[in-house]
């Protein structure tokens, strides 16, 4: 019996057929628990032994490592695209005089740079143009989109595993993230230093 706005309301359970409920239906846990028979992603993936549970935890560790490696691959592709873009910006045109040759041929033009050693005529200061948004390139943007789609898919799979509230699954994902960062974290630092 439940009181609602001063009136007595009873819940009628007679209309529900309790025998029709499936015995394999999942219950939603709202607190962490330590059962070893928690389904993962579907009821057909329910560990039935301690070994199967350990195998599921190892799978989650590997999945978390894969997520970290995908972030590293994206970082590597970004750095490679930036290096490639910087190399494309400058081309040498055939039969063009160098600044030193121009200065030698044209006595009225002032070229060079003043250094501690005097005027260096064969030095040219070149400033790279800075663009906030890189142009769209099929060879850069398609792999980036594919990797980010894979990152989203693996991330959501890991999120669903955490949402089971199984302590073993949760700790496996944390362990995989730790191992993945140990293995691939230094590559992310190098790639971000290039930027």
C-alpha cells in the first residue's frame, strides 16, 4: 500500500503473469558486485566457470589496450600529416636564381641578414604560413575518420562492460588502460611534441 497525495493507492500485481518472465532476464545492479557469472554484451556471453570469467576479464584488458593503441595511431597519423603538409609548402622551381645569385647579379638589391659575423648574403629567412584549419585531404581525413570510429566503438564497448557494475570487469578495464598507457603513452608524448 502506497500513500499518494493523501489517497491510498494499492499496486495490483494480479494482472501480471510472473511465470511469463524469462529466468535469464538481466537485473540492473546499482552497486558494484563480485559475481563471476555476469553476462557481457549478451546473455549468450555469460561466464559459467572461473576460467571463463578470467577469459572475459583478459578480453577486456586487451580491449582497453587496443583503445590506447588506437589513440596512439591517431596521434601518429596526425603528426605524419603535418610533416607531409609542411614538406608540400615549398618547391624549388627549375632555372630560378638563388638569393645569393640574385644579389650578385643585381647590385641594387639588398639581400642577406645581419649576424654577429657581419652580413650573411646567402641566408634567407623564410616564414611558413600558418593555417588554423588544414585543407581536406582524402589520404588524411579518411584514415582519421576510420580510427575515430574504431575508438568510439571500442570505447562504447568498454563503457557497457563498466555499466554491468562487475568489479572484475571494471578492474580489468583499468588494468588494460594502465598497460596500454605504459606501452603506448611515450609515443603520444613524442607526437604531441612535434605539433
